[in-house]
C-alpha cells in the first residue's frame, strides 16, 4: 500500500517554522562536516570520482559550484564507519540539549534517506508533492525555492526526512530531467538497505554530473 501526501492543516504556521529551521540545519551540516576525518573525505571523493592529485598530493576537485553541496550531503549521510552515520555520532555526543531545535532536527536527519522524486504538484508558498519513483509513495515536502520554478514533471534526486508531521529535504538537489508520461507508472522497487541507497545515490550523482556537463558544452 502506497502513502498519500498529507498537507498540514496549519500550513502558514508550518511554513514559518520551516523558514526558521533552514538556517539551523545549514549550521548543523557545517558542524557535521567537521566531524569527518580527512582520509574518509578522500575515500568518499574517490567513490564519487572527485579525487585527483596535484603536486603529488590528494585533492578534491569540483567541476561545478553545486558539487560541493552534493559532496557534503553524500559524506554526512552515506559515510558510516562502523555502521554509524555522522548524524548519529553527533546525537551520541549529546552536543545539543533535548527538546531544542538542533536536537529535534538531528533526530529527524538521522532518519533521512535518498531517493528520486517526480514533482507532481506545487503547493504555492510552501513546497511540493513528490512521488518516490522507487516506492510510489507521495510526500508533501517543504521547499521555498522550487515552487517558484516550472518544475512539475521534473525528476529530482534528494534526501528527505520526517519532521513535526511533514517532510524536509537536506538541500542537495540533483535535477535529472523531466519524467516521461507517468500514466501507468509502476514503482521501481523499495531500496532495502544502506548499500542499495548508497548505490542509488552514487548512480544519480554520476547521471547529474553528466547532464550538467552536457549543458555546459
């Protein structure tokens, strides 16, 4: 049974909360990035084909400005030494107090997962309804940018997590082109484990980089 998107009854209040929380999540991402060791950063860059050498030293090279956000997102959520994500590491350290915005966000971010979504409907001033092409589930996802663009029908890869009765995404979007006619659409199949999620994430990053390169050419 697939899930149907639920839009909060108090949407205006939810939008204001979201606007307040986005800068806090950006700050948390910076904190989380600092927890990742240099060798692990290089390992992630190698997997994403972003690792090079200059004067005999390893360097991480980005071909486009948005690749930095994509790389950071991948490292924070897919880097899991001993099967523990960077988000869970921070939670375990109890760096932020119970009940605070940071702690509540981290608890949601700890449940984040990557997938590809078809933008089905814009919810003006608040976000959009996206259909997970893996599961067929629909989600109302908060976003202040996409509703101002012609995005209905786009396929976008990103990571979502539950928060206070709605869904947020972690910020790194992979625009993958427009979906074909969705009539008769059948879900591709649920991703069952972290390895499958990482493989999907990497595949979509490579596809996105290829599309961006084609546009630049």
